[in-house]
């Protein structure tokens, strides 16, 4: 049974930082590209960041470039999202996901999802 478990969300002031983690089990982690998405109430789930199976190739949404950093540790089956200079508009539920396809920005391309962790940025 595949499980993706996010942690690290919380409440932070604008300009602050948070680190989200995703722990994977039940799959061969290194066979999957991994991504982070976010969804605010009443809005669609949006792409945030993704990285390749080896972690050498990354992709970011324009809105987070230069502020967020995605990384993975295939030995530990974990992925992280370091979020700096947070803004109120970053407030959302953040979800990690695993993908065996080449498209990493579309939610429909992902095979497995975590339950999400809430990030709230106060102004």
C-alpha cells in the first residue's frame, strides 16, 4: 500500500520560512518523479514544484521561483520543500505526489497523493 505523508505545515508570519516534508512508503521511491501542489479553499490544485527521479532536474511555478527549494533523499524515501519569504498568498493546503510520467506540472499525471498539510501565512 502506497503512502505519502506530509508534515511541517503551520502558521507563520509573512516573510518567514517553513520546511515541508513528505515521507513515502510502499513504492520504489527512486522510480518516481515527485511533486508538490497546493490548493486554497474554492480554488483548483496548483503546481508548486517537482523534481526528477534522481533529483537532478527541478521545476517550479513562477510564483515560487527563488523562494522555494525542492529536494529529495532517495536513500530515506523523503522529499522536502523549503519555503522562504512566505507571502499570504502562499496560504493553502500543500500536497505531495508521486508520478511515473514525464509530465510533472499537471495533477492528472500523478499516481499517488498524500493527505496534505496546511500552511497559513499571516500578513
